[in-house]
C-alpha cells in the first residue's frame, strides 16, 4: 500500500471526518427552515439581509468538545472566539460582537474559560456582549456565537469548474501539545491578527474571491470536501503542493514518523487557515496578498466538474471521496 492510500484510509476513519458527517442528519431536518437566509444551510455562517445597507449580516456559532474544554480551559475559551471570527472572515465579513453559553462545575473552573474568551476578544478587537452561564453543571460545555457584517460574500456554494484551489495558512505557530491544533494566534501581535483576518473581506470586496471555507476540525481535505459538496463540483489536489509547518518532513522523506507527521498536518485545525476557490485570472493576485502578510498561500489544485475529490502524491493517484456515492455533510445537490 502506498503512502497516499494509507493517508486516505486514515482520513476516512478520522474523528474530524466523523464529526463533520454528523452534520448531514441535522441538515436534513432543517431544510424547511432556511427560507429567510441568503444561502442554504451548510456554509460557515447563516446569511441574513442587512437592514442598515446593501450588504449581509453573518451569524455563526461553534460548540467545543467537552474533553477539550476540561483539558485546556483557557485555550478552549480563546479558541471558541477565534474559530467564530474565522467563520465570519471565511464568508467575507468583519465581526461585530460575540456572545457565549458556558456550563461549568464551579466558578473556579469557569474562570479559566472566561479568561481565554476575554483574551481573544481583546486581541481581535471584538466585544463580548453577553451570554448564558451555569456554574452547577456535571460537565464542562462551551458554545460561542458571533455576529458580523459583509459587503460581498465568500460562499461554499460558489466554486466553479476551472477554479484554482488555494490553501492559505499561517505557519508562524506551533502545535498545541498533543492536540491537532496549530496555534498561530495566542503569541502573535494583536494588530497582525486583526489585519490578517481583514484580508478575507478585502479579497471579497475587491472581486478577487467569492468561494471558500475556513479549515476546520476535518482538516484541509475534509474542509475541501464540504466546499465541493456545497458547490456541486469535484477537484484534483496535489498533496506535495500543500504548505507544511516548520519541522514537518517534506513529502519525499520516507518512514513511519514522517508519514505520521504529515497525517497530523492533514487533520490539523489551524488558527488561521482557508481553502479558497479562485478564478484563474485572480489566483496570482490572491496569493500575493497573503504573501505580503507573511502567510503561506499555495495553488494546490483545480476544481473540476463531477463529484470526486482526487488526490495525487508523486506518481500515485487515488480518490479520497466520491460525493455521488456517499454525501459528506449533505449540503450539496450532487446525485
């Protein structure tokens, strides 16, 4: 079995893929409730008309796994805010305000989570305006929601055959312990964090990008699958074009440890990471804008007609997923 086939097998059975596939059951029960949104369910945010102008209001929410909140309460609180802000940026928006819902066993345990949320809000310059708190819960639970505004949208439903697939990721970070979290946020200058997130709405407003998603717990390839499914398209991706974080062995390096390190990266949840589907005429300009901010951005493949996400590594090629045979999150119209 080649490394490519081992990676595909590991990704298909990964926790990140499993949790994303849970979305399908929920989406199927919500389809009749989406009449007031500008895009279907399945995008990074709900999109609502903005009564104050010609743009859109964006509304997102993220819940965190209980074991994560219990093991790393401060970073969980920080991450809950950070990932919501990433969702807003992924749709071409700028954040307005954050609210939270926190369940904890006592005030001392809650304090670390709240401190993390406060730190993220201060560093990204977004107010935490309210929420719900329970300090008598049997287990730690946390959800955070954010409201934002976009003039022009970046959507999961807008990728087109012929688009270039770009991976933009901040590699100026480090792994968060043994967890699959690449943290390029908590030690970065606040001004840089705000400017980097503002890149996404600037791309949308300049007409350079209208399709994409932020890289979530399903990693770069699971995120790409969600984008493709929503848009009703397929893609080809060359794994050896993906940017790798410092210390990760290059794709040509053999061995179990090297493969494990690359698999970890493929399943990583980066603090700043996006998959963008960009018209070929705009790809160079988009990559240059990220490069100007010190953010790695690479052309990793092409959007195709069809339903398959095909991967290549060296001379090997294989299909990671065929959406016609098995929906991923159930957000698309592929048959």
